């Protein structure tokens, strides 16, 4: 299903914890159900490659494009499963898996990301980092260098770029819920979701967006 340009998803101001959990479960279900068919497609591509190798044929360019697109889709979904999925209390993600999720979420983009972390982290923290990274990604379509680190128990994401695509009305979704918020399209849902996660976990959230970069702290 494709979204029309004016297709919007509004976030009511009276969100409850149960609503947040329900949204997360929907995200988990969607990503879970997509993993199996993508895996089957990957297996099919491998079989076709084996047949061609046995026949002494070289891999066709179109097969290479399909394989690359499949790898990008699987990488993206791995990131979405954590960013939009449920995060039960006590769950942790290893440092290596955390690094892979950050790398996979921004596959096929012009972002150069450096993650400073060598410890397992709570799944809820990783979820917020991925949502924040997606917020930065929306403002950096022409590429940027992003540094992700933890300072004094708070996460800090800083991006430096030659130019940015600033939408301060959209970024205002990250402010405390103290008034009406703008509607967002499907591609921007990470902004209100990050704010809701910060409220749910009682984490102070701050941000800055300039013409040459952006920062998010929580």
C-alpha cells in the first residue's frame, strides 16, 4: 500500500501508555511477518545463483540488483523491528547487535555514522537511539557525519553536514507535550514516537537543528 502525499497520521495529545504499547506491538507484528517472506525470496535467489553457477553462466546484472534491494530491505526491517517494535523491561541488546542495527537502519543513505559504545544496552535505549537517528536522517538528505555517544548516562547524537533540510514545525514534535502538535506524514512518525518514548521513560529530551547540522540529547 502506498501513501498519498496528503495521507497523515495524527497523534492525539491524550496518548496513554497502553496506546504506546499497542502501537509498538503492531510494529513488531508487521516486521515479524515480513521477515519470513523476505527470507524465502533470499533463498530463492541463492538457488537461482547455484543453478547458473552449475551451468557455467555468470550472474545477470538484474539478479545483482534484486539481491542488493533484498539486502537493503532486510537491513531496514531489522532496524524497524527495534525502532517501532515493543521493548520489554529488562531486555538488552549486545554492543555488536547495536552497531549492526545502527548501520542497517541507514543502509543506502549518505550518512557516515560513528557509534561509541562497547556495552550491552537496554532495548528501550537502543529504540530511542534508532528513532532519534531516523529524525536526524530526515533532516540530512544530502549526507552528513553523525556521532552517537553516551555522556553521563544520557545519549547524544550530533550531526554535521554542509546543508540540512530544516522543518522546525516538525522538529517541534520533540518538545514537551504542552499544546497542539502538527500533523505528520507516515515518513515522519519517528518524531512524535520519540517524544512519547521520552515521556514514558521520564527522559529529558532536547534538540537543536541548524543550517549545518542537528543534535538530539536524551
